[in-house]
C-alpha cells in the first residue's frame, strides 16, 4: 500500500473534527498533527514539520499568521478559513517567497463548486435580458460569524447587481439561493448542504491536488 498523505489539522472545531473523522477511516490520508485543539493551544510546529499538507479551518484573526508560520516550514496548505480575501495578494507573496503551494476556497463542497459553474452560465445568459432582476438568500447556523458568507460573496461577484439577504439561526450547515425574476416568470437556483461531510471531503480532494504543486490556486479551478 502506498504511503498515506500526512495531514496537519490547523484548528479543531466542527470542520477539523469532520476531517479528522474521515481520515481515521481513509486509506489515503493520515492526521499526524492537530493545532489549536484547545483554545489556549498554538501551532504545533514540530508536528506540522512531519506533515505533507496543512489544512487550516481557524478564524480570520489568525489565519494570516498561520499561513506565514507554516510557509516557513515549506509545507503546502489548504485554507478553508474565510474572511481574509482582502489579504490575498499578501498571501500570494508569502507563497511565492517560500516556494510552496496553497489552495483556498470559501466553500470546499464539490456540489457548491458545480453550483458556481451553473451561476456563471446563467448570469451570462440573463445579462442579455435586462427585464430580469436578481436576488439571493443564504442561511447558516447561528454560530457562523461572517455575514454574508464567503460563498455568498463569491456568488455575488459573479452576478451583476446581486445582493444577498443573510439569515443566522438554528443549525443549517449552509443554504444558498439565487433567483432570476421577472414579471413574466422566474428561475431559482439553490444549493443545500445537509452536513459538513461534503466540505471535509472537498478539503481532502484539495489536499491531494496541492500535494506536489507550487503557487496559489482557487478550489474552483479544479472544476474547469
């Protein structure tokens, strides 16, 4: 059996635990390090040095520091943390300086990334028909900090004039809906996540993709 891809988990919240659970039954991946397992913990630099890929699901307050420290170790990264896109150019410089690879996304769900392609295609068609308005709705569990979500912001960047209404309540892991509406008719496109398993599987697909690459990639590039 081939050697497993060694994963260092950066963050052990809901997503970190989901990825860890998948790796425990995987023939491809093995978790060798966990950073921030408890709130008072820091980066497990010795453990990360033994890994092939670091997977970061932490918070926007510490993600840049994490990327800098892990890049110095020469380790490639998967970054699922959201809210740092304004620092993307800074991250690209860190990646280039340290000659590593990094793949990022506001949403690692395979279904959502196919949904992005559907939105791209639909938006181009509706641009030709100004009698259609467009609006969006996104719903997440009450503990989600960013509003609108990173996924909603990415979709809004694809469709001219699209603004999202955001709801934070209950336990929904993620719902996004885009409606093209006119006096005559309307078309609704939506994606509903049923659990975090899809996000975790996508993050591991990204880890396998970035293992031997250098440079910065968006997860969406895998779907071209």
